[in-house]
C-alpha cells in the first residue's frame, strides 16, 4: 500500500487535487471506512487527500431559519454531544449515538459516513427522514443533493468523482413533528443494524396522522423510503397502525447475511416499523 | 539478615499485582509480531481457492521477477515435510493436492509485506478441482473421496496410530461399561435428542506471528506458540533437525483460548530462512487465521438416555461426530479427537453407558484445539438433554440434576469412580447462591422470563513439569519455560515461592526463558499451569528451603544455590461448576437478553484472587458469545464472516451481571490445595442459555448458537 498523501488546509486546493487526479485519488475524512478498505486492498489509490485540516468543513450550528447545519468533518461524537443537535431533535442525537462505539464515533465524520454509503449505517435514514440535504462542492461549482437521493446502490453515491461533501443541512422542523430512530441489535451493542427505522411524524389537530416520513436502514442497497407505509398512515388514528406497518415488507429488499436471513429481516422490519410508530404515537 | 519464615498465607489472600501488568499497560511488552531482526524479510503465502483440488502446475517465475522478492518456494521444495502435534498430516506446502480453501501451495519472502503479498498474487497455480467433502456426514458416505490415501506413511508421535475402520476417520473411540441393554429394557422412558454445534474461532486479538532465522548451526524461532518445547519437538520431527539445534522463544501471548498450541508458519519460514540466509517473519491477518488454522470442531451429537419413573438415569448411549477438517495436525492427544470428546454426559451417575466418538476428515478448515476441547459441544448436548428430560417428566431441572449428580466413588461417564467435587454440595450451593426457589417462582409468574440451569465438569490439569529456582546474591529467581498467555502464570509462581519461603513478593523474580535455557516444559494448556507448573514452583521453593542450612539459613550474602523443582500430577481429579441464569425473550423478535447469572465453582485454594475471578468472568463472557452469536459461517468451504465486524463477540455492554460463589474448602492436588479454574466457566453457558430460553418462551433451540432468529423461528413454528 503506497500512495502520496496530501493534507490541504483549504477546500480549494483539495478540490484541485481531486480534479487533477480523478479516479486515482481518494478522500480520507475520519478514516474509519477508508483505512479498512485500504488495508483490505479494496482501494488502491495513488493519492489520498486528507480533509482534517480544512477548518471550513467543521462545525455544528443552527441555521437562521431554525434548521441545523453540520459540517462534513464534524464527528459522530460531536453531533451526539451537541446541544444544538439535541435541540433540533433528540432522535438525531439517538441516530448518531447508536453508531458502533465511542472510539469509532470520535473518529468517524458525518460527511465520510454519507460518502461511504453503507446501507447499514445509522445516520443516513434519520437524516433522510428529516429531509436533510448535502452540499457537494467541486471545482466546477456547488450543488445540493437530498440525503435521500445520495446513495444509489451499495457503497455507491450520486456524487461525481470530483465532488466533496462540505455540509449537511437539516431544514427547520414543522411544529408538532415527532421523530424517532430505532435500531435492532440482536447480537451486540456495537454492531451494525440488522434493521433500523427512522421516522418523523406529525399529527393533525384531530389526532390523526397528517404527515409521515419513514426510512429503513440495512434492508436494501440504500436507505429505503417506506412510501406505502407513509401513505397508508395518513389520516389514521393511533392504535390503528399495524396494517400500515405491515406494508413495509413490500418496499424492502433485504439480503441473507451474518445478521440474519432475508425472511427474518423482512419480518423484523415490520416489527420495528410498528414499534417506531407506536413510540411516536404514544 | 533475611531468613525464611513460616509459610505466609497472607500473601495468598492479598489481591495480586500482575508481574507483567505494567509492561502490558504501558505498551512495553513485546509480542512476537513486535520482534524484528536486522535484514528481516516478510513472508506471504499462496493459498488454495478450492476446497479440494489437484495441483496441476505451479509457475512462480513472475513472482520471482518482482523487485524485492528474495525467495519463492513451493511444495516441490518442502516435500515430503508435514507437521502436526501428534499426527504429522499437514504439508508444510502442498505439492500434490490441496484439501481446503487456505491450504498453502507456495511461500514468498520479500523485503516488505506488500511486496510479498504482490508476489504471492503473481504465482500461477493450475488446479484440477476434485469433489469435496463439506460435512462430516459426507466423509464416511459410500464413494466419498479419500482425502489422505497415504496416511500410513505419516509420522505419529509416541507409538502406533490407533486402527481406523475408514481412511477418512482421524480418530475414533468407543467406551462401554455396565449392562446398557438391561438399563434400556428397565426404562420408564427413553429420550433421544440430536444437537449440532458449529465451528467457532478462538478470536484472540493478538495475531499469530513467527520469526525464524538461522544462527550458525542453530535455528532460532520467536513465536506466539504457547507450548515452545512441543513446537521444538514438532519442528525437529518435521524438518529433520536435532532438537538441541532449535531454540524457541515464546514471550507474551495476547490471548490463546486454546488455539495457540499449533502454529503452521514456522515450518515454511525455516525453508525461507534457509533459502535466503535471512530472518523471515510472518504476521497472520485475522481473516487468514480464521480460514487457515485450527478452529473449534463442529459436532453432531446424538444422546440417548434411559430413566426410571423418578428421572434417575439407568443407561446412556451417545454418538458424537466431530468435523476435523482437512488435517488432524492440531490435535495433541493420542486419540486424535478433542480432549473431552467422550464425556457426553459428564457429572452424572451412570450405571451403564456406551459412548462412541469419531473425528472425520473433511475439506474444511482444519479443526484443532480450542478452549476446553470437546466440552462446549458435549456440554451443550448433555445439559440441554437433561433439561428436555426434566421438562417431559415434569421434574424441576435442578431437582433432576440433584437426583443424578455424582458423589465421590460413583461411576460416571468414564466408567470409573468419580474423584472430585461432591455434586450434591455443588448443587446445594448453587440453589442457595442463586436463590433458586424464589427466582423460579418469580420467573414462572413473569411472561417471557425464565431460568436456565447447567452443570459443568472439568479435570484438574495433569502432566509433568520442572522449573529452576536460583538464589544468587540475595535474589531469588525462578526460571521457567512457561509463557504467560494472559492467565497470570508468572504472578502465580511468584506468589507460591514467596509464600512458601515466607519472603516478600519482591524478593522473587520470575524469568521466562527460551527452550535452550530452562528444563523442558509441557506448555500452557489442559488446565495445567496451576496444578502442575505451580506444583513444580512449590517443590522448588521447598527444596531451596531444605538446602538453606548449607548457607547458614540466610537468603542474604553472596552465596549461590540452585534447585530444580519438579512435579508430576497424574491423578484423575475433577472439579464441578454450575450456572443458574435468567433470560428474557422478546417473543416478537426472538432476542434473548441474559439477565443475572450465578456461577458456583469448586476452585480449591485461591492463589491469584483477581486473576481467578477474571478467568471465571472471562470464561462466562466467552461462553456467552458462543451461546448467543458466534459461528463461522461456511459456504462451500469458505468462511463468509472472517472478520470481527461480522464475527461478533460480546462487548462489555453486552455482559450481564454475574455473581460468583467459590467453593474453596475442598483442597485439590495443586499447590497449597489449588485446582484449575480456566475452564470452570465457559462450556456450560451455552446450554444454560438454551435452557433459560425454553423456560422463558417455550422455544427449544437444538443448535448453537442460540440466535434471535432461531428463537424467533422456533416460536413461529409453535404459533
């Protein structure tokens, strides 16, 4: 494993390096994913560009409209401990706090997590349920991508090769919205999810569901939006969610692996969707 | 003047400071992978991608052409060398056929690990795939390929290899006592159950590492092997070098769990060192270790037991088939089976029994020794079986065990009289310590919660050992060949010697040395360190004490005394332990949450109180991993979860509270009445969990591990 390591202090030079070396360059943020891939020989870049010295990529702050901006290089632990993130929604805190162990969370970054696009990760479904977007910069300019559209397949994103995620922006939460992140861990506390469910839900004044946004992790090639469940929930009262939750099985595509069979995960997706909704409607 | 005092018992009651603790905590401790030599080369291996294939050709020319490559050797260079602890059936490098995915065909020595890896990838091997045996049932089926047609030519240490009825058998045993048929004829009920236990890995965190170089006439070896003298013997036998010319140095070992008695690298490293004239090191990646070395044996176990109306056992038969994988090399015992392969219903009074156990060759990763070999498999079967019997007879599971547990002199599964813990004492203590009757009532009244009971048995270690104790210029030095694999051996020796001589601990230094500087030692394993090597240390202290009069009775001054302590422990004493543990089952998901557990263990005299608890607590968590989640998932001979991200081990957050009660008042054969404790915790966790799960939910899982999905499936089948 030999490569040239670059560590620019500004975003501009980082973008230039990425543009210049193209496929031969790979970004490293916290390194929790990249180092594993390098060591396993799955990545063999000629150039590795470290982002840790670029100060503009850090920080967590409320936006003027009441949303939240998380710099791409903010660590999971920083989000977990951020009063601003908790004030935005405790469910956001939960999603980041349920990642692996403190050692990993102290190192892994929000942008790195999203760029890695492992479908079993915890933050992406929650960020997607909140309607978050990422800002992607390249030497060609800047664009905004919904988190829900970022991952397109296992470990594959819609980012172009010369783009760097600079931030995640969460929109203001509509008054009365509830949110939850539940992670099913049948083995160990530090494991990836067997199934995870992120949901936001808003009730109308009559107590029925006015709006819902539900994303599942670890049951398909990307976080999966449970649109049929969302549609079926609209107008339902609490205590009447089982039928809607049952529809989740039609929307997901889990694989057999060390965390369970496809059939088991399908059933667990239903159980955990129901549990998440029950928690939100308590 | 420092004189020896009467034996100091206070030393043994104080919590110990670990001799090597500071070095480990500060990072000063050097493990085999940390050792480097000037001019050292790095090894990489070319391995088979097929579970069974004929090697048609090997072309190493492209690999040899890589800059920085110093040698590439193939099976043609090492044939006919094979290695193994008892049976030398594992080729150093294959030359004719490969028998599992991971079997080695060629080895490279290069300037860096990356170059070695790159060169290994460039070795072109042409294979002709052959039909593979992927499970133990297929090994003895008609028309099964014979994996070792030349086995008659293999070296077998210590006599003649036992006869076998089929060439795909590694080892076989049958034992019978009493009138089995009469027992079954007289039965009120007969129960038969079959259990399956998968391959698991020891999952030590320290990688296997070896460094070999030639030092004039000598072959020097630095290794993670926990039995350096045995490795010396094996290398001598395999490579044809006199033992006196081989020096093995095994220092700190970062986790063993039974797996580091076999090391496959040193043999090829010797050839690479000879070919290059330079030191050559290998450090194994975890994935290669999992796919390439001695895992625990998968087993299929059928138990059949006859009981009378009160649940008393009249007769028992059993059939155990272990999947030995491609080579038997990892097994040190003469039978070529896991050590306790035939203890299928240990700890119970058995008027009549017939036990049959077989280890077979398959095209899977070679199975070898793993913590308490044979016990987790047999314990899972036996203690689940006992619970199923109790449930069917409507007898409380602890009561059923009380009716059948052995007392001194009873005939047990071995067909001999039991010597060891009085089972009634143990179960009474377990009942009291766990508040069994109260908790039984509580769990019966609470949906989704249950209690699991399991009994465990383990022999006190046997064997011979010697150690040197030297008094020089007022300093006492114990010279030992025992590597500390984490159990606290050196601290134990220090406390034994200081205690016996009545001197402060800091007067006794423990010096571990390589095989050329200390008497031969059997190594760490078989629950041997405390009763055997510990007894040798005590013997040394006593001999020194007896000779102190020669120097005026004082430890001070410039005189020199040297004694060799010896121990031979050939008794057949065993200890018992038992669990009561609580589990809650989430019936919608099958998730098992183990709650408070109680472990009662008969440990005899305690020498290292902190390490003893650590051994028991660690053993419990080790057992819990295998009970709930650990399994090497195999697909056509390939491990599909060869990393600690997918092969999960319990974390501290997953460890439930454990109450430990020690039985210390019945002395054992070890120093000051000590026994062995290393395996008085782990094997019985699996069945205790399975039993608690059925008690909690009605779901009975007959295979390990008891995963959430299996519990969920069992519950779904009942609905």
